[in-house]
């Protein structure tokens, strides 16, 4: 019983996001400021743009620029190929890293070094438990999970989403 409780505690510590929203537009920038967030490390595919699209919507761009205007730095960290990330972010003036191999700590740490922000001032926004949330939680960053913008995905991600769907129920995400 004690072992099960400990396992559940570790499971929740690693995979449960601090916050959960349908999409990035629901995140209140003033709430981030009240949490003393100075930087956001943000995923790209199915977080900022639909997986089948190469353009970030005007509404999402507006949210990103409003966050930046409020004093929050933005960094885009993606597991996608460099060509896709560069094409999707060419109209933005944010630092980016492609092929980040999330949830590896390496590029989260590189992003924080570039942003020159302490980890307790960083929020990670993404649509996957096993890449974005796990990566953020491993480093003690604020983790924000979003629903994916599209049901279309990379084939490997589709399989992971089946597991994530069950885990979201276990984690009681609403």
C-alpha cells in the first residue's frame, strides 16, 4: 500500500501539469504575471499551430505579442524538424530550438540560459504530457498543458495520445 501511494505520488509529480486549459487563448496573462512568470517556453505543433498548418493564427500571434508586451519573454522549443519550425516562426522574433528531444532537460536548460531567467520564473506551455509537462516538471518549472489544436498528429504521437487520454482521467484533469 505504501509503495502504491509513493508510486502514485511520483507519477503525479512528474506528469500532472500545474494548470490545464483548452488552448493558449484561455491563459490569462495577468495570472502568469501574478505567478511572477518572466518567460514562457512554448511548444509549437498542436500548441501554437495546427499540426497540418504552417502558419500560426493571428489570434495566437496576438496572445504571444501581448505576453511579450507584458514583460514575458517567449521561447519556442519544439521536437519538430528545423525546416518546419523555421517556416512556422519566420514572422515571429522569438528564439527557437527545433529537434529538442523533449522531455530531455538539455534544451529546456539552453532556453533558460538564453532567456537569462531563473527556473521558478519560467512556464512551459505544451499539448503533451510526455514531452512538455514531463520536461517542465523534471526541472521544477511551471507546467501548463493544453488540449491539442488538431486531432491530426505525427503517427508516433497518435499512439502516445491514447495513453495520455487515460492518464488525464487518472490525473483528474478538467
